[in-house]
C-alpha cells in the first residue's frame, strides 16, 4: 500500500504504509511519487568513473515547513548520511550535531559541538534525533530530556531500544518516534520503518517521515513489537544480499571462472536485478518466471534453490534467528 507522506496511517495490525523514493529513470509507474533526498551514485568504471549518476527528481525538503532547530545526537555513518540529506534538502534553518569526532562537513547551517555541554543554553530544538549506539542511550536520554520543550519530537534510530524504553528515559509525555533504517541509506537508497507513541501528533508524524526520507523510502507500523521482524528483514537484510554476492561469485569461481570476473558478474547481476525489481511493475515472482525457460539453464538452477530444503526455508530460519536475537537484545 503506497501513500504520500503524512496521509492517514494504517490501522494497528494492518498493512504497513509505504512511501516510495524515486525509482530508476524510466519507471513511469512511480513518476508521481514524492522524491527523497539522494546522495548521487557514482560510476565505478569506464570513461565516466567518479561522475555522479543522474537521478530523477530534485532534492528538497518535503515536510510541512522547514524546522528552525534540529538537533542530531551522534553523527556516525547513519547520522552522517541523514545530515547530508537534510542539508541538501534544506530541512532546517540550523542543524546542531553532537559528535566527539570531526564531522568533515562544512555548511553555515551546521553547528558542531563535541558534547551536550557545548550546546547553547537557550537552544529549544523542534526535533531531537538520537543516533547514538544503543549502549549509550542510558547516558544520552537524561541529558537531552532536559533541553526539550513542549512540542519537541524525539526521533530515535538506535537499534533494539523500544518505545517503552525511550518513554521511560524521556518521560511518558514525550513525543517519540522510533525508526529502523538500513545501510543503503548512505546513498539515499535505504528504507526506514517507523513507529510512533501515542503522544506524537499527525504533524510530528509527517515531520519524522520527511526527515527519514533523506535516507530513502519509509514505511509505518503501528506495533512496536514488529520492529524485531523488521530488523530481521530490512535492518540486517543488506548483509544477506552482500553474502549472496559472495556465494554467487564463489560458485562462479568453482565453475571455472577467474575470481575477479566471477565477482564482477555476481556483483553487477545482483545490482542490476535489484534495480530492475525496483523499477518494474511486475512482481519479483513474475520477473523470475519471465526469465525462466522450461527445461533451460535457469530452471535447472531454480530446481535446486526452490527444493524443499532450498533457499526459502534457509532464509526463513535466518530471519527468525535475527528476529529472536533482537528480542533478546531489547
């Protein structure tokens, strides 16, 4: 179910609501979707190496209005990806980033301090984004609870920290959204799943969604308990795909291909197939069937992968293991 940012959320236990980021050029079925801020992909090889690839849609802030003061606590890989998107999309008048290390970013709207003590006493941010490691949350929550004002939205992207945990540290009256992005956010091609507590207003919900669209697509759930399964599929999912590339390349090497060629074929096959799946109107199953000739080479391989002990039960066990570990770490 696709919806524009800020439209009515799905009912509890129902279908998650998804907002699409721009598809590949030529994907007409997505041409009317709201665009998110994207960090340009760059060509790896050839005469255009290093140049940005073109993508449809201009970078822009798509919230109700620009935020006056946005506070980002923690600016590691995910935090850096988000702040680059916010700067490109003009999401805030001022972005305050709390991070001990150097940021490597220069922008008049970005103000870097090394800890909470460096923030101005009069700062009253409209949004506080908590992007610290989960083990740092017990220290971070009290420090940033003190600078909140009525109407401040807390947006947490820390893995494993539930809404109940965040409410305990920030106060039950605090407006809290929990988000789970994934690593393709670094190039604006991730997906973030969000869940809000009862104190979050429709306007705050829309603002949280718009902020996370700097990382790619967004989807909402209404039950925080589902976030462990989300982590098992999309949060950890990029690692599964990277391992698929590894195993496909190794299989090519075992079949007699040079190792470097096998890796090139495996990498680009996964990248290209993923782009096709994202741009096509057909389902992945329909795309698979379309490329599978009866009694052909693809069918021979799929007979192995789709056997009762093949890829599907293996993937089910893998996601279940990740989901269970998420419950244990919460």
